[in-house]
């Protein structure tokens, strides 16, 4: 399970989701939020809104609405470390070149802005689910919060994901461009 910091609602939110993975009705209600714009699924709102305060900024609310339905989609494999770059790296055979389709999908995710991130994440999480690659949901929520907050924070997340995906533990890690 993900690292949690007691008392912080975003950590308690992910803990709540992780502790309720066997609640099929809850997971189904969250998944239904994938097909609707944020705020139009009463079932997702019922889960998300109780974790936010009255003065929560819109970007924070948006991040919760982004992550909750994705969790409902792919909750069978939960990672306790890594970010989306590391998760995508798990799709690559060890010691081999990165498959073109994986790299293309990852680059599409990186090129997302705050408005297109949700669609890219849905496609990415679907891919990870199909390959049984776990997701560090706490890290993803942190990253989505940053991505939707400011462009500067979004760029930091992009760099973190890029490092985790393209860097290897080889001594001589020169690119093959």
C-alpha cells in the first residue's frame, strides 16, 4: 500500500479507496464516472465531495475527480512506489529497447495539459491494467494535484516521470537517437 501521512485528507482519501477495493458496488460507481464530465456523476460526487472542504480550490477538486474513477477502473494491482514513468517502464522488457508503442503512449501522456490529462490518464491506466502493472495511487494523486495546480508544478511532474521512464541504471546511458 502507498505511504500515508495521517491527518492529510488526500492520503486518507487514497487509504479509503484502497481499503474498499472489495466493495464492488463502490468500484462500479466510480468507474461510471469515466464516461461523464466531472461533476455529472452523482455517484462519484458522493465519494469525492466528502473528502474536500468547503474552501477547497477547484484544481484540487478536479484532481480528486480525475483519480477516483481511474481507481475504480484499475484497483487490482496497487504499487507502493513509483510514478507513471516508472509504471510505463515496467511495460518494457529488461535490457531491450523501449517498444515504440509504449514510448509513443508515454509521450502522449507527457504532452497533456491540464485539460487533456484526464483522457490521457484513462488511456494510460487502461494500458497498465491490461498488462497487470500496478499503480501507486497516492503518488498519482499527488502528481495530478500538481499537474492541475500550476504550469511550473506540471513541468516538475513531467520531469519526474521522464526520469523514471528513460533513465536506466547503466553506467553509460547515452541516447540512441
